[in-house]
């Protein structure tokens, strides 16, 4: 083999090794990032919370804890057993869904305005989407509003929040196990691998997995911190004079309205305004959801309203 050929031969081999090492490093980094992301089916997860009753004065609360108690294989399908009642949990990372006894419990693919159907329940609509940092990895969050018979009759149903990997901030099975009249169920602390991973900002009414892990509920105690400042929609149900008033002037952003089926009703840009008229944009009676994004601050505002 001539000197020039030997030179080319070793250069090619060196390049191959560089490519192999580079791909290996990239692959390991990707695995590391994936490994950091919290999964709902992680066997180390523990959920702590309270059921509390505001019909009584002083308030009374009853603590609860959910954790994985084992696993089982049924018809060649692997399940983890969650809680003393051994609920069957299966997480499909390919489809990005979590199943409870083969019914979809969480779907991490949902978009703003999408409707989601629980087994035997009324539809729930995605009224807001955000994200939160946990262990330096972004996890998506969703806010849902149930569309039920009372809402059609004029009542406005309460929203609830879901964090990717943690689940609903009411309890891991909500709303498949909704609370009873005048009672509330609240997730106050989430543990993963023996730690309480901090969230980059509050999600829901007050849950941040730092302050909330130190909360104590009980007779005469109601530990609900102040909610973030949101826009005001007045009046609601809306009429031709109704408008959304923001806590500050939005220099540049976008505004979107969808109906309860997820159909986009209106989309337009926002420039240097502190309020938006909505009464002149909706003519058909029903329940609607709006979302406003402030491009300057990154803040996202959302809410719901009723047209009679």
C-alpha cells in the first residue's frame, strides 16, 4: 500500500470513529434528557392531597395519598398498580397517552380548543395550554373546563389543571372520580424519586410543589393562596357591551375565540390595548373560550364566557 493510500485509509478510519463517537454522545444526551422527564407511570411517584369541605365552618379536611403498590401483566400488557384499590395504569410513550384500565386518562397531544371525552362522561374542552420547568425539563400543562348539563343551563363549570407527568391537580384520577357536592379534592404535594421537584411557576390556584408541600389543611384552616391576576370579562353572560379588561396594556399579541366544540370563531392581532370588546363578535348562544398571548412578556390569558 503506497504512502498516499495509507494516509487516506487512516484518515477515513479516524473520520468514522469521530462520527461514531459524536452520534454516541448525542444519543446519550437525548437519553439523559428523556430520562429526566417525569412520567406518570414512574413507580417512585407519590401524590399527597386533601379532600376538604367548605360547607362546614370551620373547614374540615381529610388527607389522602396515592402511590404505586406493584405491577401486573394481563394479556401480555404490562400495568402498574396505583393506590390501595390497585387501579391499572399503562403509559404509552409512543402515543403520548396514559391509560386507566385501557380508557385514556391523559392525552398529552391535545391543543387549545380540543375536546376530550372520558369514559361515560360529558366532554371537557382545553381552555388553556402552557408549560412549566421541572428538573430543567419543560412539561406541558393544560387547563380543562367540563361541559356538562348545568353549564348548558347557564351555570359556569369549574376549570381544572393537568401537568404532564404529574396529572390532574385535583387528584391523579380526576375527573374520572369527581368530588361530591360542596366538597373539594386538592393535590398539595408530588414526590418523584424521593424528592419534591420544584416547578418554575405556579400551576392552578396555588400548586408549586414547594410552598404547597408545606400546607396544612384542617378545621378552621383554608390554605388557598391568592390566584394570579387575570383579565376581567364584564358583564358575563355577555351582551353587546361586554369586554375583556386586562391587568395592563398589551403592546402586541394575538386574540382567539373558540366554541365548546373547538371551532375557531375569531382570530386577530392585538396592538397597544388594555381591553377588548367581545359582545360584537358572538351572535350565536353558547359557551365560548378565549385565549390572549402577550408577545412581549410571554404571558398567556384565557377564560370562558356565556352567550344567552
